[in-house]
C-alpha cells in the first residue's frame, strides 16, 4: 500500500511529496558540508599561499565553523518544531548565501578568518540535513530510509559538484571570485527549490505554527534519559570526526606525496561519488535491515580506506583509499537521522536531532582541524592521526550494537492529513 500525499496540491504533479526529496537533494549540493568543509581541499593551498598562513593555522578555522554550527543547530531544532521547516529554511538559506560570500573577504588576519568561518558555520545550519530530514520524516514512514538516503545523497553529489565548480571558478576569477560564485550557487540550487517545494504537512500546521504533539515519539526529557541517545550522539560525532578529518586533507595529503593536483582532486571526487551511492544504498538497506548492521557495512570500508592512506599510498591507490573513506561518510548522516526517528519517534524530532547534530557538527569541524594540527606536530605526516582514526571508527561500530531493537517501528497505515 502506498502512502497518501497529505497535501492540498496532491492532484498536481508538483504536489507529490517526492518533490520534497528532489528539492532536498538539490539544496544539499551546495550544503554546509560541500562548501564549508569539503571545498576546503580546493582552497587550502591557494589561500594559505596568498595570505601567508600555515596549513595548521588555516585548518584550525574549521573549529569555529563546527562550534558555531553546533550552537545554531541547537536553536534550529527548536525552531523547526515550533515554526516549521519552510519558514526556517528560507530565512536561513539567504543568510548562508551571504556568509559564503564573506569567505571572499578573508585577509591574513587569523582573527578575521576565524570570525568569517564562525559566521558561515552559524548560518550553515540551514544547509545541513536537519531541516530536510525533519520535512522528510513528516511525510515518509515506511519509505523513510530511501527518501532520506536519496536526499542526503545530495551531500555526496555536492562534493563532486563543488570539486569541479570551485576549481573552474578559481581559474577564471581567483579564489575570492570562486567563493562569490559559490554564494550565487546557494541561491540558485537551494533557495529556489525550497521556495517551490519544501513544505510542512498541512495537518501539522495550526494557526501558522507547527504542532507535532500528536505524532508518536518521546519527549525531549525522555530521550535525554535514554542511554541510546548518548550512544548515538557520541558514536556519530566521533565517526564524522575521523572520516571528515581524513577526507578534507586528501588533496594536500596526496599532493605532498607527489601526486599531481588533478589526480589529488580526482581522489576527492571519487570519494564524493562513493558518498552519493553510499547514501542512496544505505537508505534502501535501512528500510530493510537493522541500523547498526547497515552502519558496519559502510564504516568498515572507511576503516580500510584510512589504512590505505596511512600506508603512504599515492596515485591510483590514493584514489582507492579516498573512495573507501567516502563509502563511510556516504552513510553516516542518513543512518543517524533514520535511527533517531526509529528510537525516539517524530514528536520532538527537530529538537532531538538538533542536539545530536550539534555534537555531530563539532566532530565535522574538529576532525579537519585536528588533522591539520597533528600534521604540523608530527613533522608533516598524516600517518599517526590516520591510525588513531581507524581505532576510533572501530569503537564506533562496536558501540552501535548495544542499542537493541527499534522503539518506533514503521506504521502499517499510510500517512494522511
């Protein structure tokens, strides 16, 4: 039995709820991850060279991105549950586009750079999967994993897209002009699709505000008392710290080993393609298999990929290592979002996901910074931190197997307004 389209425009092709998934995919092409984090690979060498900074100094700016993004996501989770996805997203995307433009104004002042990265992190909350996962969770139940997987595949596709777009813009307009171009891309690919298609379920909107009180799920207080909440938050925070800390340094890592720059960038593009397929397939698997098993199936290859890169691999083997890491990062967000909905329900999903994603974003920002600082500390080598990341990701997989069965399983009834 297929789920009903709970929307007044259900008779129109553009009223179909799957357009929300399409819009989410397009928006995440220029999301906080592809621009704030993964584009770092492309910009780190030209920016540090022109501004006279070390890789460690510039990488440490991502700490501020992670911290301020985490703070913003906490507020965003509350706002989504109170004011709805559409209103929060549209305002946030406009602010984020302005923040991306702000990157083009960087000078050699570390204080100024940290401030710019902090602002981009704060407004980047609108371009994380939190808002899109909340909308999809409202509209999808039995196909929730697939819908989340397709939408979050936009992050992976965005890695490939940004790795192609940013260098092209840089060649023609310099790194400052490239950041301006990325800001325009945010308006075109995120703001317009959100304006046209992303919406809250009409039956949840009461007097202009969203009321999710009748949906199945735990209160925030109940979730915070549940050990599963803390296992999921800690596990996925350290997972993304390890994988992002690896992927964001693949270009300088391989370039310093003598790999030509086009091949080094191709390694990240290959990782991006792995993210796309990883997210699409993880969503399909999540609708059919227990989440921790699915997580193991995707994090395992990432551990192997880190080992390949730690061995000093260059050229084709470097691309293999980066691709395997991409398999892991291709699954973590949708697995996390899906498991939160199944263990804690949708009643306070925005708040619960917001808190977990806030910690997750600390890992997103801290991983690249830690990798850059340890690279300087250990005498220009990434091997020690890669070995540590392998241990961390192994412990993450083991911790997820303590969660037990889902508390909020798919309903036998279709979603109706």
